[in-house]
């Protein structure tokens, strides 16, 4: 398990899937804001590719996020769009509703940076998030990400186009937590 100050990132367990499906992916508004595709219902027995881990897929590394104290599942995180030639990847996360506002997002971003830069040897990490996602913007910027641009009206979300903010962080600009 990769450890931050509040959360750990570990492999997805089978028992995580029903919780993540119910609290993140079956929430139409949340899923519409988080995904780049339209929401659609999934049956409980469906092998939802967002949740089921393909251990052979090289372009994405999904994690379950757990509280360090007690091991309670609090969300999901991933490194995706991994480009080993250019040494870049994107990061993303989703916290269960009861786990939001507790500083977990900032810690998840920090742990993903450690994984991307130290474990994977990447050169650049990137985040794209909706312009009104203040929590993600704050978590990214607290970890040293720089706003590089706005993608105007680039996301179709619940009947309207929204702006997305593009943020980036280079390995040489990353300031890891001293305990890393």
C-alpha cells in the first residue's frame, strides 16, 4: 500500500466494487461530472470497466483509497493515460460523499504524485477538472500543480457545456512531503 498522511492507496478489492458503484457511479450528477462519457445504468452483475481491474492494462493504474486509521474505503484514485515514451500521465480521484471535505483529496494527489514521479519515473503529471470543481483545484494547487489553461466549453455535463481547467506538474517542480 502507498501511504499518505491520512489515506492509503491499495489494490481494488472485490468488496470495494458495490460501494464504489452505489456511492460514486450510480450518482448520475457525480458520474456525469467525473466521467468524459454519458452516464448509463449498470446492472449489479455487470463488469464495469471503471471498477473491475484489468491487471494486464498498462495505460491505467486504479487504486482504492482507504483511511489509514481503520482502513475504511473512502474513494478511488487512478493514474491513467500513461505514456511511457513521453513519461507523462493523468491523475484522477473520486471520494465517497461522506469522505469529502476532510483533506483526503489533497493527500490522494500527494500520494499519486509520489507514485508517478518516484515509483514510475514519470516526468509530468496532468489533471483536467471542471472549472467549478474548487476542491480538486485546491488539492492540485496545494501539491504544486500549475494552471496551464482553460479548455472553454469542453465538457458536456447535465445539459450544458462547462469549462475545464488544465493543470500540470513537472517532476523537477514537485516538492514531496519530507516523510516520503
